[in-house]
């Protein structure tokens, strides 16, 4: 009878350990899902910022061309065409699913 009680005690301890593992697993799963949603939200924010920058540079280029061609303003000292190409390439790459890991510094843009 003593061995039977000892086995029952061990089985209860194993059962409690399994229950604790189940609870921890569910807590970790919820944490991972929350982090996944936060990461997706950040990527969405990055996409919106890049699109906004691209649109801003396109509008600026159009204004520069309009000022040069129609009103004889001088050519800008820092043309944006190269930076615009880099941003457009990034947006297209992100849309295709090829996210760039490195961000070009100032020497890569000009």
C-alpha cells in the first residue's frame, strides 16, 4: 500500500508539472502572437513612411522641373533624382517581398 501511495503522489506531481507546462506554453504563445502583431504594425508603419517619402520626392522633383522649365529658376544645388531612384527601388523591392536589410548612408545615395 505504501508503494501505491508513493506512485499516486508521483503521478500527481507529474500531472501538476504537465499542467504548469501547458499554462506556460499558452502564455508564451500569447506573448509571441502579441509580438508578431507589433512587428507587423511596425512594418506597416515603415511602408507608409517610405511611400510618403517617395511621394514627397516625386512632388519636389515635379516642382523643381516646373520652376526650372516654366519660370527659369536655377537648377537645384542638390538634385533629388538619385535619392528618388533609391527610394523607388526600395518600395518596389518591399512590394515584391525582398526587404533590404542595409540602409544606404549618404555616400550611397549621391
